[in-house]
């Protein structure tokens, strides 16, 4: 793969390895040429196979196809042609390589075989790809547009005394992060942020199910219904429709008239609350624990109460933000996030949001995102 300029890689507006919906393509293969379709976090990559040339897939250079997945080995597997046949070999990777769901060390491939590695699926083709490429690109574009409509607004949202500004950037065409806010009746607002374990269309479909469930819950439940009911409902839905997929999720219900909030957590990073005290602004986590949604058919999520105060600043985020790394593996981390929040605590919510995103970009200059990034900032002004 081609090297990128550092300025390209540090810009969070181009955080995805490739533009959303893009079908990566080398020059169009001749009819009958053997090619690999590599499905990974950046989309679909077309790689011609030629006698005498090996194609190595891995997490970092010198691999020919680099996919920034932490479970992928630096040089994970190689593909090559020998005596007219296509072979794949696992390069002693930590998490292994499978062909048609069977672990292999070295295997000859046939057209249509599916090679699986962490974050990468490869399929072998031996004919002109043009009839395949166009439908794939259309499907990716459609999925991306649908997912964008599932998310909260990109502009500042006013919910009475509560203002909210959100940011979302997927690491792949279809991401697994989700956030939104919902009207639960007069003076009541629900803020939800979650992260499906995995990426791609399956993860995007699960976020769609979560949004539909939240919409239905907010429109049919009586005012004041416990947030525990929502968490239990989401857990049952994801366990039923998600298959082996699970999801972290933090939900917070604001009763703005009484200046109270309740919240529950399903394995998601704990949000921060920044509050003005007698000795200055103090920062604390909204501590709560709970099993991942969908992991078990039933789970009782503890619900916590919070008394709200004028000027409270809240920050919800996904671990894709704090896990962003430089090329040498240095994480952005929670400490830097807390520092940014305290430095900008008196700024408007969109200014706080943009300052954090800009700082992540500066810190991770030259790094490549491995996960979706979601950040939501809220402020109360009674």
C-alpha cells in the first residue's frame, strides 16, 4: 500500500483510512486474471495476484496490505501463485487464519473460498470484477447513508436547559458506534451512547435496532419509567438479533424539571462530570457497572441517581477516542482527555468538542485509526 503524508493521517476529518463508501481498486484486472477481494475496515480492496509475487496481509509495514486491527499480527498471512494454483499461508500469527471457517497453516484455494483473519476477509476470484464492484460500491454507499441518519445531530442540540454537541467518525465505511438523544416527554431527555463489538454492515444493522428500540421505548412508556427497563429491553433485543455480537452502552435520562438524572451502564467507558465546587472545577467519573448488552439473555442493570447543578459539563465518549495511537503506539488516553475537559470547561459545548477532536489529531499525527470515534459534550444551564 502507498505511504501517506503525515498531514493526511493526522486530520480527523479524514480519519477513515479511505473515504466513506470507497471501493479501493488497482487498475482493472484483465479478464481471467486471478484477484483477491479483501474486505476490511476501509472498505473493499482489489488485489491482483501474479506469479512470482507474494501478497502479505498484516497490521503494519512491511505487509503489502496493512489493516490496523490490534488482533491482526504485523505480518499475518501471505497469498501467492504456485504452479497455477493460489495458496495462502498463516505466518505464525497469534490469532490464526481460517479458510471456510477451518484453521489452516497452509492451504490451496479455490474460487469462492473465504479466508478469515481478524478484521479481514479475503475471497478469491478469477474473472473480470466489474460486475461485482459496482453493486458492492452501491451497497456500501447506501449503508453509510442509512447509518448517518441513525446518529444524533452534528449541530448543537437544545433540549431546554440541556445543550448537547456530538461528533462521530467511523474507522470503516460502516461503523459500530452509536449515539443519539431522545425526547421522553415534557422536560425529559434520554442520551444514549454505545459501541458494537466489531465493524461493518452487521454492526451498523445492530445500531439500527438499538435506535428503533429507543424510539419505541420513549414514545410508548409512561413518563418516569425506570431506565432499567430500557436497558433490559435493549439487552433482550440485542441478544435475540445480534447473534454473537454484543454492545457496550451508557444511557442517561434527564428529568430537567426536577434537576435529576438517572443512568445505567453496560460495559461502556464511564462518562465524566465536571462541576464547579468551592475550590474550583472538579472532575469525576459517573461510575456504573453492567454486563455487555446481548451477552446474556437476562441482566439486571444497576441504576444510579445524580442531582444536576447549573453549569454542569458532561462528556460521553467511546474508547476509539482514548485508544487512538501514534505510530510508536502511544495512546491518547484518559488523562489527556480529562486535561482537555478541565482546560475548556467554561467554553460552549461545540467549542469543547472541537478542541478535544483537534487535540486528538495533533497527538496522533501520523497514526492510523483502528476504531470508530464518538464524542458527546453536554452542558446544563438552569
